[in-house]
C-alpha cells in the first residue's frame, strides 16, 4: 500500500540570537512522518524536541529550511494562514489540557469548529461524535471543573480530533496524570491510530514512548535517530 | 468566525465573571449617569430662568445706566439716568404704554425691636402694572404720594410676615433709616427671581426715597437704578427700543458711547441663556471627563484580563483562531461592557433627572438626543479603549501563552 507523507522536514534550522549568543535550537533537521504512523519524539530537556513540536504544529516558523505538511509548504506562511492550517489540518493535546473553564465539555469540543465556520448543527453533531469516541458521551454538559483529570484530557483529545485533522500532536499528554489514567489515555491514542490517525507525541517518559511504534530521538537540536523501535530505545536508555 | 459567534462568546465570558464585569462597567455607569443628569438639570435651570423672565411681564424693556461695556467693566456706573428721563419717555415716545422708574438700595428696616436688611425700592404707581405685581391688601403708592413726598410704604409679603405675623399691618408704622413710614399695603407674594427674593422688599414713593432716604446723589437730577418700560404691544417692542434709545441720546447729548443700555426681555433672555448654557456645557464637560475615566477603567481591567487569560488566548490560537479573531473577541467584550454600562448609566441619569424634577421647581427633562449621544459615546469609548488590550491579546505568541502556567 503506497503511503502518503504527512510531515516532511528539510534542513530545518531554528536559531535564536546571533553571534556570540547564538543558540541553535534546531540544527539541520531532516525528518519524514508517513500517514498512519504513531511515533514519539524523545530527548532530554533542551534537546530541541519542544521547538520541533512547535514547528510541526505550525505555532512557530523555522529560521530556514522547508516544512511540507500534507504536501503543502507551510514554512513561510503568514500568521493568518498558519492559524488556518492549525485549524484545518492539526489537532493539539497539551499536558495541562487547556480547556476553557466557562464552557461545557461539548462547547469546548465545538470551539475549533467555531473558528472553522462550521454551522451550529454540524458543530454539535461532530462534537458529540468526537466525545463519544473518547468515551464521554455521558458527560457532554459538564464543566471542566466537574471532570477528573483523565476525563478532562479526553475532552481535550475530542477537541483535537473534531476538526478531522491529518495529524494529531500531543505534548506530554500524560504528564499531569496518574499511571492508571495514563494507560487509558495512551489506549485512546492507540485506538485513534488504529483507525488511521497519524499521531505524534512529545514525551520524556520512556514508558509512554514505548507505547508508540517509532521513537525519534533528539539531542542538541539534531535528530540522533529517527526510527528507533521501542526495544532499541530500551537498549539506548540502558546504555545511557 | 462571524460577529454573531464572537458576540455570543464575549457575552458568555462576561457573564461567567459577573462581579468583575459589573465593577468594570461602574466607571462608565457613573460617567454616563452624570452626563445625563447634568445636561438634564442644566436644561431645567435654563427653562426655569426663562420662565422667570417671562413672568416679569409682557413686552417689557429695561433701561439701565452705563453702556453695555461699562456695565461689564465696573460697578461705578454714571449717574446720568434720571427721573426726568423716565418722564420724557412716558410723554414723548408713542410706542410706549407705561414707564416705571426705579431707584433701590439695601437699607435697614425696623419695626419696634424687629429689624431686617431689605431692598427698599423707590418707584411710581405704574410699577404695579409694568412689572405685573399685585396687592394682597391695602393699596400701592399713588401719584399723590409721589407728588407730596409721602412717608408711606407697601410691604413685600416676607417683610410683612416677619414684622406682623398674621396681624394686619396697615396703619402701623415702621422705620427705614430712622425715618418713620406708614404701612399702606402688602404685596402679593411673587417668589424668587434668579435667586433674589422679591418678597423681601418694601416700596416707597420715588420722591421720598430720593429726598428722605438716599439724598441727592447726582448733579443731573433724581438718578435711577433702572427704568422698566412696557411697549404698546409685542410688535412695537423694536420701535420702542429704537425710540427710547434716540430720545435718551438726544437728552444726554451723546456723541460717542452711550451712557445707558436699553434691553428687551429677549436680550435679557439671551444673556441668561448664554450663562446657563455655559454652565450646562461646563457641567457636561466635567461629567464627560468621568466618562473618559470610566473608559480608562475598562482598558485597565481588560489589560489585566488579557494577562490573566493568556492561556485561553494561546489555546484559541493553537486550535485555529487568527489574530483578527482574538482582536474582535476582545473588542466586542470591551464594547459590550461600555455599551451596557452606558445604558445602565443612562437609566440612572434619567431616574435622577426625574427625581430632581419631582422634588424641586426645576423642570428638568432629558432630551432623547442627549441619551443617544451619551450611549453612543460610551460605546465609542469601549471601542477606543478596547483597542489596546485587544491588540495586546491578538499579538500574543501562542507558544509563550500556552507555556505560562
């Protein structure tokens, strides 16, 4: 089966400051992620994995290099176009959930569709569908503060997939959860991936990375290894 | 995201934090309420003053000593306007019906052990009809009294009450500057005129006033404080003004600047209008300042709100809100706050004006135009002072915004 490339990064540099104080957050990154992959980005803090995440997520622009998302060059788009790309092609899940406290679960999930100018009825239908997929069909009208941490993160996942993105990005999605809930959330990601969703997860927890099928290892702003299997990572971790 | 969605979103955010929203609106509420109240009360005062001047009597003209310029510059006016001038006007000006010369000063008035410092007006019998005064009891000064320097006095209603209570004062004797006067009548109450109590006055023959009370003060004759004149009818007011002016110029041998001023009721009304109008503008300006302060209050709270809602803004941007979406959202919040505050303030202001109208003789009213302007202005203030916080929100870097915990 021919695969489609979702993310293609070519010679990506992200440089802060200049001269003496120059910091190379990303130092020539080349990377591709195919349709249907489930991979994690790992590395120590300061390795550049967060910067990588921001660039893949179109929240930040590279200093130089090309980034093709879904075969479209997005590396030099302006802010408004980037907002559009985030809205239509990407779904975000954050460590701190980032749900709006004044809105119900349903309204939180509907929010991306508001910015996509989807009609009110379609918004509601799609949000209910997304919440059902993450197992929260019975919690539609609860406010975030009436939900547990795991439930809140599920609402956040529903919000990320409601726009039918080509890529689901998760930044330390289990960082604020206990181990039991972590397993539940990782299972949801696995299920989504099984149904065809491309998932990229940034984490520093090896246990979490092990649940994915491919590990991308960052060090000093460069990709040390772009396709470790979880077993190879175990060896690497053991050696370190 | 369309405007309707943005408005709904803003309303949701604002109602989620009712206390803050209310406090934010407070400045605008107070500002708008005071603008409305000040304009309403100012206009009421203007109307009241006009009504009082109209109550002076119909078709009245006033002649006072000194040119308009001199009157504005100094209290030391020429003493060239005399009783003979008044007589000449009455006899020679065809468009004039009646003439009431007046000479007045504040003097001590004593009855037994009671005394008061009242306005003593020396005048002639025509004063009654010219100034639309009426007698409560007894009679006013007669031509005979004027001709014979009679020591008789008609009392204003307040003076009569102060000295005699409910007793009939007619035939009693009072003393003005040590000279005895016999009371012949009591005036009907006339009320205040521009803050001066017209009932705290006594009326004596103008000749007695000049010869017994104040003495000779001018080389030209019996000099006057002013002359009140009624024209034959409304149409002849301009003619009367012109003829009186010419006659006095002739009599006073004026070649350059007039040493007197002729004013019609309309002139006086205009002056009063200018004064109260200026007052209204001043009050409204002060109130407008508080409106601006209210706008700054909104900006202040909105800026705090942007800082506090950094994460929300970051999240919205991450899921696809453009800078414009965020800008519009915060602008709408500011405008809703300002407009709602404006409406509330207007309601309070109108209430205040109605209350003032009910409790005082001031016929205070609010024009719909004032309401429209005040509400529009407060909405505009929201727009103006909402720009800075909204721009700040729109410019937030989503990465930084999301990271701030």
